[in-house]
C-alpha cells in the first residue's frame, strides 16, 4: 500500500453531514471524493470546474443578508406563539393594504 499524507481541515458540521450523504449515495466517502477532486485538479492543471462568483439580483442578495443578520443575532425577529397568531397578523396586513 502506498504511503499516505493527512490533511486536516475545518468545516461546518452541517456541510460535512450533507457532503457525507451526497457521497454515500454515490458509494464513496468524503475522503474518496477529496482524492478524486485533487487528482482531477492535478490532471486539469487547476480546478476541475470553472469557479464563478454567484450572481444574485438585489432582492435575493438583500434576503440572504437579512438571513445572515438574523442567524448572527444582529436582527431580532418577531416570534409567534402559534400558527393562528401568525396567520391573523398576515390577514391584518392584507386588510390594511
């Protein structure tokens, strides 16, 4: 068996779990997938795909930023005790419009 080297990296637990599920469905491990990526990168002389910056319209970008702000606690969100309470507020907003 050839010698191996270790790579240690930090990744969000949710991303790791999602990647494990994706690659398990393909019958390989995350380690195998990383090896495929690295070998293909070597063969291609760079990324084995064309890296691009995602393009979003202003409304989508604003919604993504709002979600980040909510997740980080920068923005406090209103909470509802029940679905009925939420629906009543939506109906009241519709009546005012």
